[in-house]
C-alpha cells in the first residue's frame, strides 16, 4: 500500500472502503469537471508559488498581475483571457496581495528560508506537499492557503479535515527536522491567519488510528463510514455496505440513483440512458437520464447496455406515476470498468 497523502487522510479515516474505490483503477466517473471556484483557487496557488520563488518578497501588485496573466494563458486554466479585467479578477489580485502581506508580516520573516509547494520526504504512512514551508535555525512554519470554506458550520471551528491535514504535515516535518519547533498556520483568502494548536497527543492518536486502519486495509478489511451519509456517496451502487435508507427518500431520489442501463440513444448530440433500478422505491419507475451535449463535448463517455451505474446529484426534470426523468447537470455518473 502506498503512503496516504495529507489531503486524503480524513477520507481514509471516515471510510476506508470509499478510499479503496477512489484509488482503484476499476471505476470511472463522468464528467470530471472543475468549477470556476476551483480554477480561481488554482490561479491563487500558482501565483503565490511563483511569487515566493521569483520575487524579492516585497508585496508587488504588478508582479502578481504578471504571474496571473501567465497562468490564465495556459491552455487548461479554465479562466477567460479577460478575467483580470473583470471585477472578480481585480478582487482576486487584491486578495493575493493580502495573503502575501500576511506571510511577510510573520515575526522574524527575514530569517527564514522559503520553499513554495514543498514536497516532504515520505514516511511509512504519509506523504504530502504544503503550499509554503519556512525554516530557520530553530523553527519551522507550515503555511497552507485556503480559498474555500474551512470552518465546520456545526462547531464553528476549523474542520477536522484541515486539522488532520496539518497533523500529517507536522509528522512529516518533524521526521526530517526532529529538533525544531513547528508552527502551523492557515491563511484564508482575505489574508487572515489562523494558528492551529496541535499537541503530541493529537499526533500520537492520529498515528495509532492510521496504523490500525492501514493494517486492516492491506488485508482487504474495510471500516465503513456512517451509513446515514452513504446516500451521498458516488460509489454506493458498488458497495456491499450500502442500503437504501427510507429516511433519506428525498435525498436518495434527487442525489443518488443506483441502476442498470437498459438502452441508450443519441439525440441532438446528447445521450439518453434508459435505466432500471432494483431499489424498492424506484423499481416500479422507468428512469431516464439525459447527459447533455455540452458535457460530452468536454469529455468522452462510453457505457455499455446492462452496465451498473451510480448517478450522484442528478437534477430531477419530471416525475409522474411511472417515470423519473433526470438530467445529469452538475451531477456525476460512476461506472465500473
């Protein structure tokens, strides 16, 4: 088994079967699309990486814009050529500038060596890459930029996923520099700094739990996630632990469908699948799913009749006594190859 990345740690802990599906080459999902938010996040990370590699580290808006233009010119940036001329583009440049100021305002900043997009030497359990690695004679500062949401709405604290990510970073950093103090800092898109408090007990508990689950995983013994959340899993149709939950009827119907392909047809460039589900709630319905022309033009998709599919987050267009008609929309279809 390969090492688990810092960003995948939470998913592995939550459900090792889900992690198994994710790393397997036997399952394909369609479409693999990137939202504009993700494209913008990639832009921010690209600019910050190049900035800390190339500049004299003084906040410089002109250099930020130059690096942003370089990223946008890339074939797969996903952003329009005039993005920086839009209000959103101007705002993003200002936010990048705030992040840079947040980094350069760190106490004794000038004493640190900086390594952008630093890939740690792996350990037996973990691997990882961090946005910015700062090291001087006595201290390490680990910095990760977050352009999306990272506060758990239930606890109003930094999410456990992010905390686990930083725990792994600390394990990796201390493995190479065992005698240096380590500080972990998250910087949001507005340049606000959050210092994470991680103690030795936190680290030990994570190591112990990961070791236990990994040993089971190697023997193909899986620990499943919370069954009540399985309806939102893109691999539900292929999981022996999945059971339809009557309490999630609405969510099941609109967000996750497990079915077999009966027939398929092309119509005006779109693909229409006629499906049949064995789930009691759906077995008396004919199910139609339309995969739009626009999606098929971006990514090739092939499927065989009788193939089992899992359709996650489709959009319900029509329902009557005998028919459920969906379009894939922003959803995703997963098949076993």
